[in-house]
C-alpha cells in the first residue's frame, strides 16, 4: 500500500526550504556503483518520489536526461519553479506506475521516499524500467541527527535532541514500523540481483543554522502528525526545544550555525543482463 503524505503546499515549501540532499561523496558512491556495473554513457536517470527536487538536480550533470517523479502537484510545482537545468524535467505519477518503457532507464533512485511506497510493487516496476545492467539506488537517513557546537556540552546538547525525537516517536507512522533501516534491509534481502550493496551507517556532516535544523525536524512526518493532532502542543514543543538548545549553546539567535551529523543508509542493486 502506498502512503500519500507531504502533498500540501505549506509542507512542500517546508520541504524545499529545509530538507537535505545526499552529499557529493554519497552521490559518488551511487555513480561509482553504476559505472562499475554498467559503464557509460549514462543516458536517463529517474528520481522517484522526488518531492521538491533537491536530489533530482544533483543528478543533472551526470546524465543526458533526468526525470523527477512525484505524486504531489504542490511538490512538483516547487521543483519546476527552482529548476534551472535544461536536461531535468518532472512528471506526476505514482511510484508503482512509472511512465517509462521497459528497459529504458539507466538509474532509478529514491531519496528518502521508498519507505512510503508500496514497496513490493515499486521494486517490480523499477525492475521493469531498468535497462540490463541498470541500477537501483535507495537512500535514506535517520531522524536521530547529532549536533555539535564549540564550547558547549555535546552530551547535554544531544540529550535535548534525543528528548525532542522521543516526544515525536508516538506520532511515527505505523507503516514505517519500528525502524526504517529494517524496511530497507528487508528490501535489500528481497532483491534477487547478484550484484548489490548495503551500507547501514554513512555519516554526512552538514553546517546549518539552528533554525534550519529545527525546520528539518519539523518537516518529518512524525512532527507533521503531531501538528495535525495538536497544533499548540507541536508549536510549544518546537519552541521549548529551540530555546533549550540555544541556552545550552549560550547563544541568543536561532540563526547561529551548528553542525549536524546525519546518518545515511542505502542499498544499491544492478539488474542482471538476463532476467
């Protein structure tokens, strides 16, 4: 079953403003896997569940054509508004019914989206559209980011973060189970391709204003569920958490930059020549 979330205009704006994309190093792991197993040229990449398109744009210089797909018109409107790449286009469709011919795509990606799909149907659809030796890349990161800031107690700083995440946990979608990592690991194990790779912990460090870190967490589905259920409680939780973090950092502005360590995990799989 597919879960349709993140489709409202306000949430789409939040996605564009705060959501993070894989680093260049992480993207290079994907491209290196593709080149190793398929070689060049790299003609068509399809980014499924592309949201507001930040990850889609990262692929532009590596492929002749890149297509981002999403079910949400609001997300795609923002993606197209910010697109300056002539070889990037967007299509509205569900992840399980991609508008591409059989064996036509070099790379299928889903960045922080696969867990919302009908996973078995999507994997079948990815198999259908991939060229022989084409590759599938599914990437995601966990909510439990770690902050660092000079001259303050990192243990105290991240204890505040852990309490923030814990307050949101009851609002986690049942569709995600107890662990998104487990969902991706199960997908990895279910893919019958002989050439595949699983990485469970890849740390990516990003500098951002504290306000952007708060906005990132507020864009997660668990915070959005709390916001829908009890807007006052959600707002209060966010404000109190931000104040506590600023107090720990001994600063007065949420524009102060922090370093966030983000834990990515991913699976890569190459479709066999004959399948």
